[in-house]
C-alpha cells in the first residue's frame, strides 16, 4: 500500500476515487456553512470565545473570499481546541 505525502498526490487520489475535486468541494462547503459556523462560534464563552471574536470580527468586514476562508478555518481550529502548529507546516 502506497502512502500519499504531498498535496498534489492527495488531491489526485481523491479525484481518481470520487471523480470530484477535493479542494473545490471543500471550499464550496466551507462557504456554504460559514454563516452557521459563525453563529455557533459566537456563542462560545470564556477565553476561547474571546480569542474567537478576533477571527470572527474579520468575517464581518468586507474581505476577500480567501481572507474570510482563512478566518473561519482558524476559528474552527481554535473552537475545536487544536494547535495550529501541529496542523500546518509553515514553509519559506
């Protein structure tokens, strides 16, 4: 069994299996559920709720779609209690 290591390989394997684009489908669904996710996260209290408001405030501004998507993804990471540095590898 072969392992997939890079983004392109994962996307291609998903397309091969499902005949749909992984990234386009994800982004479409993310955009679709953003209002519901925003409402859910606005109800969060405590320290996490305070941190979430910083990201959610960006959503209320007129931003590009990429900036809105980044804000909601970062909000989800925080809401779920994940560590950003464990999910993303920053490259120069």
